[in-house]
């Protein structure tokens, strides 16, 4: 067993109000510059819908993530030989039109136009070419179901039975950032070794000096959260605000979230089991079992042996991510079938329910909610409805219990779902009234124990495909040592 710590996030879709404050603050902090106009490292999508970029979930078209072939993991876009044959032309690259061509408006026309018969207007102009353009798509084109009556049928999470009942409209918001996966396919796809996963906290970054503009990382990422800067000719992506994380502060999207939907914490996992876990038939359930109990004495002892400090262990024990994902099993990974082992998890949304429901039939309303269970399951558990159903039932039971405790200590619903009253109150505190320190349990980095932050981990060109298929930490450490030595000697 080789224990590593991973910075992780949980977002509660049940509380997201779709205000896009997270997107705007991230944009102003990280991508408010030439070459990055079309980039939204954080965006909020209305579901159902095809999202940003268009149909990013359709991997038959976009070729992202991993597939299991003959019990062996392979990149869906092809391995080493395929990359070499396509090194100067990537046929699976997502064009900018599927993101959107960024635009601004000719505001000067409003002020400087000569007096005329008609009121002047500000026309849209491309931020790439400066030419006037016709607006056809944007990052929030489907906001609040706008246009979904046309595009929604291409949402791959919508099955035929749901499509037939489409007049029973439903919607919820899905905030998205880079998943900072345990088994990142963007890293495995990079021929130049520019993408690396930090050993100390698992954050996935791009070494701008090593990037050679091949853009296979954009294809390899199934979430389409790696972008190409047309001005610098470098790949860019969400950094999990690592300068803030290193000093114990949450990401800027979390800090400014109006709905307080985000939780950040440390997860401990066995690095030796990553390849096996990514190759199983049930990626969600086995992904869950990959996380180690930070209260287990054996885990604590091994973690200390593997270099994890006491304050990080204590942070892992208080982690809200571990509580929501493992203890209460309310949070789920986004599309676990991509086999990247994502580390941004989601609490499913509860649909509005009829008030005139008897206590005996309360849990049965899960089957009749406006948001179909199967749709949520396709999004979060690879199509398995039972885990999502149980999570929604726990949320219903929690609300019922908290409402009734003031006049009737009804604990029947809790008992039927294996929850104790004290656990329900703890869960209520975490979901509804958690303090800042409860939502963000982020230990400061120990730079004295860290390897060079710019040293690529886990890949030296296309050798990654053979040398360390799914994040072999021995290879990480060997290559880290080589890269650190080169840095020290100025090479």
C-alpha cells in the first residue's frame, strides 16, 4: 500500500442557483487576457442540455477518457502509435466553434455615430478576428433551458423513455471545473510530458515551458477542460487555484459561491490500486472503495511512513469531502465510466415534491420526481440508479426529520436508511448551516517536503503509455528525481 493525499471537491447541485458568480470570478482571476477569451475554467451548465463545448459528453465524437479493451485500459483516442501517426494533425480535436467564437460589442458606435433617423446599436464583433459575426453559440446558450427544446435531444444522458416524457420539463444546474483525476487521460495523452500531477496534493497542472502545442490533451480529456491559448500556443486548464490552496485558502470559485455549494478537503487513497480500480466493471463503487479511512490506525501508520504530515492527517479526518462521499454516500463522481477517477464529486438535486404526501409514502416520491432517476444515474454513477435513489431518500428523510424534530421526534425514516439522529444532525449542519471552516478543510503545503512544483510527474513524452499506464507512483518518483536533478544543475 502506498498512500497519497488528494485535494478534492464536492458540489451540491441541490443548492446551486445558477448565478454564475463562480464563473465570473474565475474568469476575472485566471482567463481575463488575450488568447483566453473563450476559456471558462469554471462554467455552470443547465441540464438537460449539450453543454460547453457542444456535446462534450459524447465520447463517440470527442474520443475522451479511457476504454476497457481485453481487460486493459486504453485511451479512447488511441495510444502511442496513433499519436505518432497523427502528431501533425489531430482529427478528433474540438474546434473553437463548438466552444464558441468569443465576441465583444462595438460600443463606440453608440457614442460616436452621427445623428440619424434610427437609434444606434452595438453590434457583435469577434475577439479573434475583429470582424462582425452572427452569434450562434456561447458558454451559457442553454441557460435556464433556453433553446433546449432544439438542442436537448442531443444530450446523451437523455434516454428514449425520458425523451418521450419531455413535456414534463425539468432542469438543474451543473457547475464544472477540471476534475483533477487520479487517472488523468489528458496527462496520458500528452506527447511532450507537459501535463503533470503534483505528488503532494494531486492537482493536475500544465508546464507551460514544456508544452509543444500538440493539443492531444484537449482530445484526451473527456470533460473538455483543457484549452488552447491561441496567442501563446500553450495548453491551459483549471489550476485548482493552487497558490491559494498552498496557504490554506479555498479556490476562488468556492470563496465567492453565493449558494455555498462547494466543499474542499483531503482524501487519502492507495496509489497502488489506481490502475486496478480504473479497470473494473463498476467504476463508481470501486472508486469509492479506493478512498482510505483516515481514522484507521493502520492507514495512519502507513500514511506517516509515506511522508504525509500530522496536520494533513488531521485535515483528512475532518474532510467534508470524505464525509459526503464515503460516510454518507451522498456525493458521486461525474461520469465515472470515463475511468479517469475524477475528484470533483456532486450531490444530486432533489426535485420539488408534492406537499400532500403521507409519511408512509414519502420515500416513494423519489420514483416520481420530475428529474428522472435514470438521468441523474447516467450523469453520476454510470447508469446505476440505486446509489442515487438512496442518496435522495437520505436527503428526504433528513429534511423530514429536521422539520419534525420541533414537534415530533419521528425517526422512522432515518432508521429505514441506516441513519442515527446524531448523524442526521451532523449531516444537516454540513449541508445547510456549515461554517467556513467546516466547508473548507485545507492544510497548508509543506514546501520543505515538496518536490519541484514545475517538475512533470508520470510522463516523459509518449513513453507514458507503456511506462506507467495509470499513474504508477514509482515511475512518478523516479522521474521526479531525474527532473529535480536536472533543475538543480541548470539543465
